[in-house]
């Protein structure tokens, strides 16, 4: 434990004079309006895992991998700030700050609070981590920002609230995340990495600073965000790095033969003058720090003190440069005071390339297993949070032990880091991220069990079967009777297919009212049997459709009807004897009888059809065998040819059919390591493609990047559409960028974009949409086609720092096998959004099944067992999504509602919607409601953002309307955040606090 008590005693000697100005913009140092002002921003960039794990980085362990120790950085910086009141510093990653803070004594905490109150230690960004922007979904992106901001507000008050977003290292920047920053109250955003062609153009036009209009739905300036591109990514100018990790010479002054002041000052003035030519005001910013700098902060500050003194001394000889310690918010304040109008940007910053053949588009898909685990973990976190809010203290203190959602909340927040969900970390770090998530699941499973027992009134022996994706669940495989509790986190009722591994031949299933539910037993596929190895014994799967109410659960009873030897149901049909089609009430899918490939999709509701050919291919990965070439790696995608190679070595794929009253499936085998099930469930208005890929063979010496490609007859005019963090939709054009003239050097990788939830192509009539169950890279390489990269295995590093190839051997060291789903929708252009918007939320916030043997005792005396429960009095309208429901401070609940449609994309669903929050919930009564900013750390009425003028003309902020809890109206793409005091309906329940 650090205990710099002496440090704390020094501060009051000068603290009063500095603190008088307060924090924020009022604390900014004076500048010289007649000179060029150079704002030095001392900072450290502390990755929340990358080459080392979070723990290793914090404690400074395993320095042979990378020299970095965050605890020492914070210790050293605080001491150096105290030593000189003119110095300033910014800190970003709250995951590290919170850990360090817990170890400090009260004297140190007082010192740090004083530094924050004086504006000399400033928090920027403020998230638990600096999140990725391509592979991160907007829901956990919001939550990790809110988690960090909540800590800062609680420990440091108003002065700890960040005013500037700081995304200096993510590999491209998304429009939706910019809209989130704006709605959280940030005044500006600074980024480090933009495409090299984009940056060169901006430098020439002096548009390195701009106004980003981050939503076409929200009325300006609600989603307008001032954005600055930093000059050196986030590093110091060349020659001015004074960390122990650097080798630049120190500033040597006084009477020494090594005196280099004239040289240092002259070089600095040259750099400052040159940089000023690329920016518009008499203020420029220089980032003085880099990865894990300031472990010995004295080195940096002592040299910067000298630099400032000697550069400013040149003013006496006519120099027009003034240099000062500053922060991003103080620099932003000076730009605002310049009272200029700024160029307007409405697209995003993807894809990012730092050279002509270096497109950072591989990480959109890298580590697909972890990308799926992160997505599932957030799904379970939302369920855990909701049940904690609904059951209150009973969820945390129930019969199964203490439950805790914070462990999973912090693990999911860490997973949003730009070297976590991206897949750009070392393998042992990826393993550690997964370990953190697994520990969070364990804590949340206790909480979920407690909550279900309390709400359902029965203390069951709940079982969580985490390997259902490979048909493993010991309870269902062995038991003659069991129950299935299905919880639905969505605000509307759902019908959801349940598939459970079993060893019986037939089963009876009853719903919460005791009525029979149709069920079928289908064979487990050969591919699944190979995947699970010795982990399960089930030859069949029990399948039934489960109906579940909004924000609630249904309990189903299952009993085996036949005993004795299990038998294979006669469900498989040889490929040659069946009609080459499958269908249900809504969709028909046709297959080519010669090749076994998907051939046509028909929407029976709309009487439309579209030829669709789908198959799997791979791109051979460039190996980068000389200095002029570039290898594919964890970050970079670079195929050695624009033409991919078919996975299937023959024109025909092996197929068989499974067909019954509940499901129709075509099983396709493209090779020994690539297969797919094309599936139609009863009542399902889309085609489900469940693909299994791996281990990717590399014995031929080539790394491979596997795609699923769809080819259609749609006339798409080089256009396709992808989502932004699972929310907004952006138009993409092949070989084109909206804000500069692109010189395309990589026709495949240079046209790849992040696909967080969906990609689609359309003509004037029809739209084909493919939804994903995790983040992937995708594109339309030629008209009428779209493709998604599902897996990649590479043999070379791409020389971007991670230092190892993306091999992912898996548990058996043979190579990772990935299973996932694509949901395919064919619809008219006019009605496509009504389907894909709701389906994307169903996929992201899927219902969750908990199992039990049944027959558990009553939870509390005389409490009847409840087999069905809904926390809502009525369903939410389909265009309204319950984004957040979780306990908050002081016994209140945090509630976020969002309008999930964009303006104009649906004739009906894009209209404003009004919701009565006072009479919405059945589990509790809302007694008072306060509207908050999106981050929930500030009342909405207290949010006051700087107003910027775009070149197109000013847009004035609108006043916050008076809150009427019984009439809460949401406009398209609007998210509204509330803190609710509630009175519980269930005896003994209560929200408690976190």
C-alpha cells in the first residue's frame, strides 16, 4: 500500500492559490492571444490488457514481455504533480485507477482529490477502458463508459467528471460511439488513428479539427461532437520523448559541455511552426507520453519544465511561440473561444489504414470465439442485472449464496478494450479475458438462481448448462423429468426454440398452465458429436417452441415417455430422395439438386423470391516475406489474391435432410472442417444458417481467412450497408470514401467494414439482410454479393506490436473450431427494417434457459409456486427497447429506454412513441423519476455542452422538456435514461444498492 503522507502535507502550501480557480475550464492556464500557444499534454496510455494481462500490467509483473507497471505510474505522477504546481497530467483508464485507489490511504486520497479539484489532474475519456469502436456493441460500450464515470463521480465529485472523450488508440472510429459521447455530455473528442490518405488530405486542407454530426435521426446539435485529430497519433514529437522507455537525449542546460538547449529549442520551434500550418488557430496540442509512460515521472516533468522555460525565454528575442502545460479540455476551450465555424463530417472513420497495403480490417473478425463469448456475456449480464432489479435484495442474499453482478459487469467492461474484443492481444491475455468473464458468470449465476427462486416461489436445484451449443447437459441427458425456466429480457413476448440434448426417444412437454407443448426429438449431427468429444453422450436433441412473456419467465415441465434403449428417430432423409426445398409458414428455401448449395429464397408472406447462392471460401493470407510486403495478422487483413478459393474441392457438397412439424433442416458438409445447417423453425420468418468452421488447415504453409459469401441478382450499384455498433446503419460504396478521393490499393481488404449486427444489399424493390451473432468483417466485393469473414488462422505476425501470429490452437492444440449463426431475411425495401431491427435485438438480448430437476421446496412459507411471471403490465411497443434495468445507488433503479428505429427507415416504426412509466411495471411501482444523462452520472438538466458552429450554419440546443412520467416520448434513435425510486409488490423484495 502506498502511503505518501509527506506528499499530502506539501500540497496545502500552494494549494489555496491554485484551487481558487476551480476545476474544469475555469482552471485552465493563461495563454497568449498574440502568440502560437503550444499545449503540452502529459499523459500515459495504459492498455487494459494487450501484451500482458490486466494484473500483470497493474503490478509490473513479467517485464520481460513489456516493461510496464501502472501502480508505479500513478504513484510517481502524483508525487511529481505535488512537487510543482504548474504541472498537469491526464488519466484515462478507470479500471486501473479504481484498483490503485482502493490501495491508497486517506492522506493520499486527499492529495489526489485536491489535484483533481485544482484541475491539475484531469480525467479524460472516463470509461472503465478505452473501448474499441469496430467490434464493440453499443450496449456494453455505454455501460463501460457509465461504469467508469460513476466511479469518478462518486470519488471525485463534479471535478472528476470528464468533459473530453479520448479515443487515441482504437483502430478507426464509429459514428454511433461519437453519438454516445455527445449524449453523455462530452464537449469534444480527440482521436489518434485515422487513415493515412484521410490525414494527408486533412492536413492539406487544415481540417484536422472538425464537427462530427454523428446521427441523421437526432436533431442537431444533440449528436454533434467536436473532433480533433492529434498530430502524432498519441506520441510526442520526434526527439522529445523523455520517458525511461525512450532514448532521446535530455535537455542539458547550465554550464555543461553537453549543453544542447539551443538545438532542442530550435528543433521544437521548427516542429511547432510546421504543425501550426496544418491547424486553424493559434493553439496546437502535443501529446507528451505514450504506452505506459511516467513510471518515473520525474524524467518527463524535469525535462518539460526546462523545455517550457527555455522556449518561452526565446520570446525576448522575438520568438512567437508560447509553450505551457495543459490538458485536452483546456486546449478544447481555446478552440471554442476562437469562435470559428468548422467543417462538418457525417460518415465515419472506417476502415483505417496506416499505409497503402496495411488495412486494419482483419481485427473485425480476429478471435471469433472470444467475440461470441463477449456477446453472450453481455446478454447474461443484462439478464442478471434485470433479475437483481426485480428481486432486489433477495437476489443478492438468497439460499444459493451471495450473488454479485459487479464481477461480470467489470469483466464485460474490460472486454470492450481496444485490444480485447478486437482480438489483437497475445494468446495468454485472451485466455485471461475469458477467465475474467467466466468468473463473472459464476457470480451472476448465483444471483440469477436466487432471483428465480424468490420470484417463482420455489427453491429448485438450478442447473446452468453452458455447453448447449455442442449438445452437452448432464441433467437433460440423464433425467427422466426436469423443468426448463426460460427468462426473456426483452420488453415484448417471445416464442423461442429450445434444443436440449437427451437420450430418450420421446418426451412430453407442458407449459406453465399445464397444457401440452408440441415437441420433437431430432438426431444430434455428426459434426456436433465430433466437437463435443467425450463431453456428452446424447444421441438426440429435444426440440420445442417456448412462449415467454415480456421481462419475465415461463416454466416448462419435461418428462420422458419411453424408457429403454434410445433409438434414432427416423428424421434423416437421404439426399437423393427428397424435394430440394425446405419451408415453413413464412419462408421457402430451394437448393440446387446438382450441387447441394442454397439456390433461392422465397418470402411467402410477400410473394417475392430471389436467387441466392451461398458457399464458403478462403483467402490465402499474405505472408509478408520481404520489407515491401505486408502479412495478414491479428490487425491487418491482406489476401494474396482478390479471388478467394472455394472450401469445397468438388462442385457438390454432401447433404442430408431433417424434417418434422417443428423444424426443417438441410445439413451441408463443404469439407472435413467446414459444415452448415440451413434451418427453418416453425413460425420463423427468416433462414437460419448455423455454420461450423475449423480447425482451419495450414499444413500447406498458408494462413487462411474464411468467408461465407452470398451471391444474388440484385442490382446494387457498388453499394452495401453495415451497422454502426449494432445501432445506426451506414451506406458503404465500394472503392469510395465520402470525405476524400480514395486511391484504392487493396480491392478486398480496403472494402471491408465492421459488421457488428447486420449487413445488407438492396435494389429498388428487394433487400437481403444477414444478421450476425458476433462482430465480423464484411463487404460486397462485386455487385449483388455480400460476404462475412467468419474465422481466420494465420502463420505470421503483421508487425503491429502484438508479436505473435493469430494461430489459436484451442484446447486440443489442433486449431480452434468456431460455430456461429447467420440469420437471413428477404423482404421488400420498405418493410425490411421492421424485421431486421427486432430480430437483431432478439439475437443480442436472447432469452436464457435455466434447468432444474423440479420438485423443489417452497421459497418462503405459504408462498405459492409461480410458473409464469412478467415484470411488465403490458408489452412495450415493438420500436421501444428496454436497454437497461439495474439497481443503482440509494435504493433506486437505473432505467434506459431507447427508440430502436432511425428516422425515415419505416413508415410505421420510425414514428415517435409515448410510454407510461408509472404504470408500466408490475413487479414494482415507480414512486419518483429523475431523468439523467446517458451516463446516468448527471441529471439531464445539469448537462451543459459547448455549442460549436458547423460550416453549414449554427444549430442551437433545445431546452430539456419537463418530465411527465406518465407520458415519456421517444423520438427515433433517442435513448432516455432515468433513476427511479420504486415500491416493490413482492413481500420482502427491495432494490438495495450496489
